[in-house]
C-alpha cells in the first residue's frame, strides 16, 4: 500500500478482505489518525457490496478509500519523523 499508488475501488483484491480484516484496518485508521485530530468513532465494516466494492460504514465509503487514507497518514507521519531526525 502506497500513497503514490492508490488502490482503485474496483480492485478485485478488496473482495477477499474478511470482516475481521476490515475491522483491523478501521482500528488502525483510528490509531493513525488520532494524532491529527481525525476521529472515526462509528466506523464499522459494511455488510453490503456496491457494484463489487466492499463498503465501510462511515457513510459507506469504499474500502479502497480507507486503505488509501491509511497510506496517506502513514506517509505523512513518516515525513514528519524524517524531518525531526534531520533537524
């Protein structure tokens, strides 16, 4: 997963994610985003697919959006860590 190469909502690999894996991604999103003031208290794995896309219940976003957001947060955090090491 990379912020420079986002996952498309229709990527077939997303169809193989289990509810448990989706829950783990949501927990990771909550953890990673907390330091930036982003909170996701009601996020849960969605029970439906929309045109072959798994949904997360944060307003029914595609799973790819969750994964891509995690990638962006990780990359930003890494850039902050790297900047602190240089200073």
